[in-house]
C-alpha cells in the first residue's frame, strides 16, 4: 500500500489542470508519485466546467481509486481545474473567414472575449452575426460564437467586428413585379463593396433569367436566390399532352392538369373522357409522362 500527502494551503492555490472531459491519473500525477503509479487513464470523475474548480478530499480519492488500493493522508486535498488557454485574434479571424467562405474578406477585430477557453475548435456561425444599421453600414457589429469541446459542449465567445467584402451580384435593373418571369433585360451584374449579404444572392444572370420571382424586387436591389423559382411548365386547369408507356408501347392523349408543376415535378392530371385522375411527371412545357401501370387512370 502506497501513501501520499498533498495538502493545499488554500483554495487560491494553483490547481492541477485536467485536459479532457474526465479527470485521470495522468492529470493528478503532479500531486504525487502514487498517482503516477496508477494506469494513466484511471478515472477520477468528470472535470469541472471551464472556470470552476473541483476539490478532492482523501476519502473521495480513496473511494474512486479503491481497486488500486490507494492510501492518502486523511488531510490531503487535491484541487483540479479544466485546462484552458488564451484566445488569439489569429484563430478567431481564421474561423470568421471560414464562416464567411471568403478568404479575402476584410475583418477588423474591434473587441473580443478576453477569457481563456477550453481547447477545441473555434466557430463563429453566420447565424451569430448581427447586421449593422442601414444608416451606418460600416459600424462594428456583434458576432457570437463558441469553442466546441468534448464533442458537443460549447464555450460561448463574442467579438465586435467590422467586415467588408467585395461581391459581384445580380441586381434588378428595373422594378420587377411578383409572379413575373424574369427576362435578361430586367437584370444586370453589379460589383459592390460592403457588409456581406445575410442570404445567398444570385451571382450569375443564368440563375434568375427564365425563373419566376416570388416577391416584388425594386430596381437596384440584389436578387436573393430564395426569391426565384423555376417557372411552371404545367399550370393548373390547362390542357396537357399525356404520354403513357408500358414496355415498348406508347400512347398519347390530352388531359387537364389538376395541379401545377415545374419540369421534373409530379402533378395530378384528369382524364377528360373517364374523369379519373392520375399522377404524372412533368417532362416539358405542357407535357407529362406516365410510366408502367401508372397510366391506368386513362
């Protein structure tokens, strides 16, 4: 049986540092040879949260290490804290550029968390970035992030930043009404410098021309990708050409669309003779196809 005495004079005495989620004999080894003699991964329970301390008394340490016949002085105390490290501006800026997906973004770190943080991956998600007021687009804004450690745990961070990016985007050359199929003459390319957009913006004319805009867009405004959708190739209530095939046999007929859809969508079509409805896939403008026995509604 090995005995050890490790007495902390006060709670203010420097604590041992636990590197992981659990306190191990490896972490406690500096307290005495008795811990160094144990298997390194011997567990002494969970490490405290960053910034907190855990004080072990000899009775608890003996209980946790009972299988190893550990013996300590009755008055022994061991203090353990979670290992933390200072946050560096370089690491924070690297994470921010990854989040913006723009290595050329100009980011000024005005102020940031000064606390030490547990070892882990720094993340600044786009959802944590505030937008500057319209009257002062160059103002510093709050960006909330975190250090991911021990798998799913998060240590909160914050920073105040000024961000400028160069972007090429598609903007409306004139007012475009909701429900309009966008034509080439209604949009133009524009290069701008400023705060990054809060949502994906069209960067190619081909991304918007021929598509329907869901909501009105004012002249000079960028066109968000979520505002455009593929134009309907089949409209509800209109006649459609139905091509049904089974094996090598193909028949054609005219039906009426019960629902609308774009190319590739599945729509409901009604047989004008029998009144039965069936599902078909939109193949092209005004035409749908039915494969196998799906055309039984004819």
